[in-house]
């Protein structure tokens, strides 16, 4: 818009300091005359004034101006807290349309719109968005800022002197109503790890935000890994403690939900999901070594090197039936504590290992039955056998044989002593115990790159999975599940050759470590497993199996109970299949393949966003007060206050209205100057005044 403006200006002939000096001298000359009351003193003063004015060069300047419109900035809150409350996104759009329509009716006002986006895990970053928007707005044209938000702006300045510019108001218009109430669960303490066999304690508070006197109690529902829910009554506004037993290693997902309060804005934050990873404190291992052999120290060195293992090791150097007249003072200092180990304290061990142990009457049948029952009830048993596994002293001929996956052949056929390189079987290539071992045979018809062994105990496999094979395809390492427990059978006593680097050696330490940890049910070594996790809003599903079948289809259950089907993709030969799906709801997600279930906790991507879902101006109040703006509730959207233009220095908000400053920013496109006292006029006036003064004084 183009217009004109008249202004008064000076174009001095002499420097202003010199003109000021002359004016001071003239005043000094006039003071005595005024004091005496001399005639013509006023004409003298007029002459001096005309002289000073002529030297100052007064003029009238006419400017041609191009006025630039003021800018109003509208910020739209698109954060998760706005989307979590039903009706707020629609109210936001209705309010935006009303504001645009009202500002369009104002003269010389340009509306610019910016959006407040998510700030990672830091809540709503409204002022970061404001700073980015102001970078493109000239400060001299900014008339005001209008923020359409619920007021939950987590980077709002707390200083009362903050401002967007000189006199620029910041207004907050909140979709919602005053006095809203929101119930939430606030976690005070939620440990991420717990020791298996012990309990961890969760501390939380159920709060009713917006209620000045919260009282009474509410129902709290707990569900662990999809099990039957447990309901508790907890007081509102007071700390509550929940004890959770850690029953197994690996993650356990605890879903906690508070009963919805009537009239609350949203129940999204009535629910929290906690993942607790169960870890074993120290693994107790019982190692019983039978007759001495070259690899006797292999197991001891492996287990002693693990700081997380408490090892109890006994070696049978002399069978009880042997009588060689050895003096008693040269025998072992302590007797083999058979009863304490295999009856009283057996279930205190996480793993029992028999290394080339033969049944020579040391363990009576009742204790063998104890060990078998220990396995069925969840224990772990590992046998590393040699020639002693053949014949009448074999452990396969005791009550323990009922839980062993293989029985030896006849003595004439059982012992095979010929060189061979252990090979991983096709099921073993898919089993996590032997999958990816360094030097393993890459294909079924190829040999491994590790060293040779020279003895295999040939057996008849009855159960379990053969993951490694020896000479002529005989089973070498057999893994089996019995009841709730697990059994591993190593059918050779030559693994020690790898530890000594013979013929290139092999990964004996890694193999034995995996076998021991699989027996003790470490989650990452489960051969039949279905896992799920959530990353960046996506549900990632992985299924692992030793069965070479096509990838299955799984059922996904969302936190709200809706289900969908997902077909996993992968190579049937690898035993792994994966898939992913969007996880757009916070809470507990469940995945099932028909036999197994997996759970994943979807926590809000931006937790501060859900801490308080009320429309509340508390966080924005310091900024609103400092800038002279206003905070108003607009209900469902159309109840927008009137928008007015206000001059500088006037109030920017009032009852039922908010204001935008008149900045009057412009660009001068032309200037025309007209002297008010040109030289010829100044000379004529000066002469006339001088003559009148002379005549007055001459009388």
C-alpha cells in the first residue's frame, strides 16, 4: 500500500554545535537589555531568532511510503497429547479455520502458519518451533503470536521477562475447557533387571490431576506376559508398592492399568507397561568326574573361567570296590558326600555334569532316580562319555537312563576309534547351540575346517535333536528336553584335542559354553522361540525353529484387543523367519504362532506428552503474562475470541478479544523537501525586523 507523510526537518548551514553557541551568545547579549527594560529589545530578540532559524534551515519533508503488512504467526500443536484426546484434532482444525477467517478481514495483516512437531522424548517443543518460524519473520513486522495448543509446552521459558519482540503479545488458545481432570499412573521406581528366584518391587502412584482433593481408591489390574489378570485396590494419590517375582531368565512384560475415572479427558495414561529382564545371580554347577583321562580339566577350566558360575567339582580317583592296601592317610581327606549332593542339595544346582562317570556302586539306584526326577522337574543334565558308557557300568543301565536321549549299542559295536572331523547336522545348522560355529561345515556334503577326533561312542538315538555327528554319521552331540528339564549327551571324550590346538583345534570353548547355557535355559539360545520387540513404532517379530518348515503365519493382538494376521518371511533352511507390522498403540502387544506366545511393550514414544493430558495454561502463563497476551479456552473450536488491531502501548487482550499490534512498518520510495525559511525570505524578514527595532529605539 502506497501513501504520503509530512514531517518537519532541519538542514543547518553551520554545524549544530556552532549554531547553539551563537544562540547562547545572542541570549547573553539580550539579558542586560531585558534587565534594563530597553526599548526595542523584543525586536532585537526577533532578529536574533530569525538569524538562528535561517542558519538551522527548517524545511517541510513529504515522504512517499510503501507500507508493508504486519505478520501474525499461528502455531498449530500437532503433538501426541493433542491427538490422544478425542475431539481435540477436530477442534484444532475448527479453531484454525475461524482464526484464518477473522484475520483475513483485517487490513494489512498477513497470516503465517507453522506446526509444532514431536520433540523426540523431550515433550512438546513449542518454542523451538516458534524460533524456527521467527527466523523468517522480520521483527519490525511481527504483530503477534497465536498458539493453538493444550498448553502442555515443555520448553516454555520460566522467566517472566521473556518476549517474542518489542511489545509483541503471545496468545494461547486451548481446545478444551477449564477444570478438566485426568487420571494417570506415575512410576516412581521400576527396575529394568531382576534376579531369577527373587522379587523386584515396583513403586507407583495413581494420581487424579485437576482434582484439588483426590480421595478414595481405584482398581489396579496387573497382567504378566498375558497371564490371568490380578486386581488390587489402591488409594488414589498415595504411593503403592507391587512385588513381582522373577521366575525365569529373559524379559517379562508387566502390564499395569488403572480403572478409568468418570469424566477424565483420556485414559491413555491410565496404563503403563514395564519390561523386567530376569538374570541369574550365580549359576551353581555340580561337576562329577569319573576315571581320569586326558580331557578331565577341560570342563573345570571352562566353568572356573566364568565369573558367574559357582562350581562344585568332585573327581572319583578310586572306585570303592578297589582294595590295593593304600594307607588311609594317603587317601582323600573327605569322603564323597553322596547323600548331601544327590538327595539334600540336588535341586540347589542349576546344572549337573557327569564327565566319564561309570556306575560302580558309588550312586545307588535311589539317587539315580533322584537325578532323573530332578531333570523332569526343570533341572539340567550334561553327560560327556567315553568307553565307560558301554557295558554293565553304563549310566544308561541305571534309572537315569530313562531321561537319556540315546543308548549305547552292544560292546562290540559301540566304540568306534577312527579319525573324523565332527560335522554339524542340518538341524544343528538351525540350532542356536551349533549355529554359526567358527569352522563348521558350510553345506551338508562338505567337511568342517576344525581338527579331528579319534573316538565315538555309537548309540541308538531315542529322542532329542542330533546337532553334531561323528564318524560315519553317528550321533555325536544330542540335545533333548525331558519334562521341564533338559539333557545334553556328548558321545566322545576327545573334545580336549580342540583345546590343545591339535590339527588346527576348534571352537571347544564356545561350543561347551553354548551347551551349558542352553541347558540352563538362557533365552538367546532357545531353539524353538518366538520373540517380539518394538522399535520406532514398528513391531518386529522373529521366529526360530530347528524344523525346516515354511515360515508360519502369526496372530498379532494389539493393546485394544484387535487382531491381525502376519505372514513371516524367511528361508526354511535357516529356521529363522521375520516380519514387522506397525505398532501405533501404547501398551502390551501379543504375538502367537499357535504354539508359543511373545509379548512386547510399546511405551509412548514421547513420555512427557502423556504425563498430563489436560488443557492447562500453567506452563505458558509466565510467557503470556510477560508479553501482555492472553490464555483462553475455546471449547470445541468455534468459540474463538475476537481479534483486533491495537496500537503500541495499549492493552493487547481484553474480555472476549485478543489483539495484534499495529507495527506500521514501511519503505520510503520518494522524498520531496520544501524550505520553510529560504535565504531571500530570511534576509527580507531580518532587514524588516532590524529596521523596526532601530525605529523603536530612536524614539
